[in-house]
């Protein structure tokens, strides 16, 4: 699924009209806006933003960063021209330029609440501090701290908090985001990324010495690409890398309190937030991704192209910023232009609803989200947020329906826990009374039956039914629970069990497995039955089961095993009772358990599987008359032989497909030459 998402994003189909590159209102033609549906796929939704202006005549050269101050002036790091451009879009003029003799490649800009401008220059290996009018204040070079001595200092992005602490992303620094005081003193690394080791590297850690590990490949954590501090002093960062949180919203200790791990690299290169806490990011693929303040994905638009001059297509998207009116401003470093966008009714309604939730106005927020649903009935975010607002109001049962529509199993579990808790409290007296009545009834029947024996005849009839051959053969699997070795011995001697009974048990196993795969409760049913390849599931089930039996027969044939193919078949099938019970029990309980009880379901399932595997091991031991060591050897060889057969089958299938294509091509060529 993750590969499909990446492929889907990379194949955006754009409706293209020619865009005149002049400083006028941009064409309304732009890329599609994408959201995520309840199954995790990207789908086209209403336009969230429309092109506003395309600005080309500022004589920029490879600009890399933009920041907007409280007056909506744009501070642009014009890297190629070694200057900071201050541009006022309201009058469409460059107000002034900020330069310094030591500027080499200014790449990052940040304006504080005190109207101080910080500029990160990687080539100059320094951070420059100005007043916003361009008056130079101070230059910060590499810290003299002993702990920073061996680290290079090439700042490319910078953010500053309300205490004038600087947070710097530097080239070639993998330890994390550098934190400096207002005097330039090194305070440490504010946050770091974890090292994601591959399977090969984990294996190397086990077998190589410390000296050898120093000589192997790169084991550095993924690097940070940007850092940002909002007006409330909250720190954000972006990183490049797979299977990590590409976007982080940091606690005071540097950890992240949001989860944005999509499983693939979002390619985030810049980040900005507005007054409502909405998070805006720019990616190296030209995508503009927007998240809620809690890290929930809202939508994306844009794409990458160096051949088409269309709003929303970027050759090298490097920066994004938001002004006080909610307009987005973006930089294309390669083509050196600025593109702005205005929010549509669809996006502003979403932002208003999110703000109402943060303010605790849950009923008003629900009404606003219902307006979103009027614009887009399939909005997963709207259903999810309605559910959150209803949950906050104590409407747990109603919120569950919206969490189902949004596919949010975590919040559904919390709502269900509340509903179940209320139900248990309301029904607890009835449950206790029912338990007491059942116990009284049980002991009353037990006592009176000893005196009057009125249950003897019904019990005898039940025993007669159990003595029917096929039923008796099926019920024989219960004997393996108490006396497994003796039971397998009787199966081997063909005095107990039968092929019909074993086949019925096999059918029961298949049905219970199918129910488990497709029929669990919403919380634990991660893939809907409609999205499953049932043919592959059925084929895989029977193939793997029967392949194990046949492989074990072949292995035992060359290792003096006494059991035949039929004995192995019956032995394996009669061992399946624990896993059958576990599958059905877990499926049933999944409708009543929340994530808080997931360990109970895991324990039941693992116990059932483990018990069945133990019975299979004992079956191999008894049927083939093996010792414990030989039984273990037989099973390992069986698994190895299964792997060999599967690889051989895959090879034959691939070669067979190629042979068929070759023959078909040859026939077509013959017909083409004969009949011209």
C-alpha cells in the first residue's frame, strides 16, 4: 500500500493551461488537491487553494527561504545574490535590501517578535543578526565549546524562540538541531533523530567487534531539513528519511507529541504555522502538505515539474510561509519565482472548525464540520473531527459511528470503552443476579438429579449420538488435550480417528481461519473483507497446510520415519483444536474488547497457536517413532524443503510465463511474415 501511495503522488495528472510569467493575477489553472480516504488512499477532493500571484521581477537568484513578519512583509533569502530582500506584496515593491560584507550564501531567515532578523549563512559558517530595518547587530560563528569542537558549523536554517535561543539546522551535522544561547554559547542539541538500522546492520552489530563496526558503512541518523518556532514558542522540525516522523512538534524535552510516520519519506524541506496552529509544509517533490495542530493530515496540492509553467508545479520548491490573511507564499529556487495562493471556502471552513475545537466550542465545531460535509460528503477529516467533538461532549456512542467512517480505530476504541463502561455499570446488578440464579439452578439440578435421576435418559441419548462413527471420530480430537502421545499412538494403529474425521476438522480450521481473517470487530479488523484477495487467501491456506504434510512425508521417508502420508495428515488435523478455539474466541472477543485489552487477545491467540504447534511436534515424534532431537530435526528439514519447493515453483512459473510469451511472439512473427 505504501508503494502505491508514493506512485499515486508521483503520477498526478494536471489540467494545464499556459501561464504568462508576469506580475499579475495568476491563471486559475493549478494542480489537484488530495486528501486521504478511510482506507489510507489518496483521493481527489475540492480545491483547497487557488493561485493568487506569480512574481518574477524581483531579480532573485536561487532564493531558498522566506519569512513573513507581522506586517505581512516578505523577508526572502536571495542566496545567489547574497542579500535579504524585504518585499511588500500589498504595494508590490521591494522595500529595501539587507546585505553584509561577510554574506556568502544566506540560506535561512527568521524574524522574531522583537523585530530582529536572523540570517543563516552556510558558506560563511555564521549566523548574522540584524534589526528588521537592516541595522547590523552581531555575527555568531562556530561555538568555542569543547563538546562542539569536532563538529562543523554550516548553518542553513534557523529559528529563534522568545528567549533569543537559536535553533539551527546545519549541513553535515547528524547529531541533531543545534541550540545556541543569545550570546552564541553552545547549549547542546535540542532534538535528535534515531538511527534506523537495516537488517544487515543489525546482523553486523551481533557479529562484528567495535573496531570492525567503525569501519563499516554509514550509521548516522537521518538529517533534519528545517526548524521553526511559532509565536507561542513551540518548536517544529522536518526531516528527510523513510519510516520516520518527517514532521515533529516538540515538547520541552525535544520529543515529539505528534505522529506523522506515513511509512515513506514525505520529503519535507520547510515548515510554517499560522495563528491557528495549522501546520504547512513544503516537500522536495513540489507538494504542499497541510496538517492540523495535532498532526492530522488534512490535504496536499502541488507537484514537481521543470517543463510546465503552471501554478502549483515546481522545479525546486524550497520554502513556504503564511501571511495574516491565510495566503500561502512559496519559493521556487530553480526558477527563482514567488507563487502565492488564496484559501477557498472549503479550506477556511475546515480551519474555522479546527479553531472552534481548540477553543472548546464543540457544538459549534460540529456545525462547522457539517458544513464541510456539505462541500465534501466523503471527507474523512470531517467525520473524524465530528467524532472528536462528540467525544468531548460525552456523546460516545454517536461519536463511534463517525470514527468508523473515518477509519480511526484508536479513538473508536476510546469511545467504545466509555460506552462499554456505562453499559457494565447499568447492567451490573442484573449480571450479578443472573449469576446467582444460574448457580442456584445448577446446584439444585445437581442435587435433585442424584435423587430422582431424571437426566439419565437425556444423557444416554446424547451418548448414543456421540457414538455415531463420524461424530465420534471428530470428537476424538478432545482426547489429544489430555493424552496426546497415547492418542497419536491409536491414530497410528488406525484404531482411532479417520480420514473423514480429519477432513471435517480441516474444514473447521479453514472456516475458523476465514472468520478470523474477515470477521473481527472494527477495532481489530484492519483490512476490510472487500479489499482482500480471497482467492489468494484460500489458495495460500490449503497450499501451505498440505505442503507441510507432504514435505514432512518426504523428509521422514529418507529418515526412517514410520508414519505414512495418511498418518501425518490425520496427526496434523487432530492437532488443530487449540488453534480453532483460539481463532473463534479471539474473533468473538474482538467485538467487546478495546485496545486496552489487546494483550488478552494476543495471549489467547499465541497460546492456541503454540499449543497446536506443540501437538504437531508430538505427532511427528509419535507417528515416526522419533526421539525429541530427531523430531526437531525432521520439522526443521520440513520447513527447509517447503522453502525449496516454493522457490522452485516460483522459478518454474516465471520461466513458464516467459516461455509462453516467447511462443506467442514467435507465432505472431510467423503470421506476420506469411500473411504480410
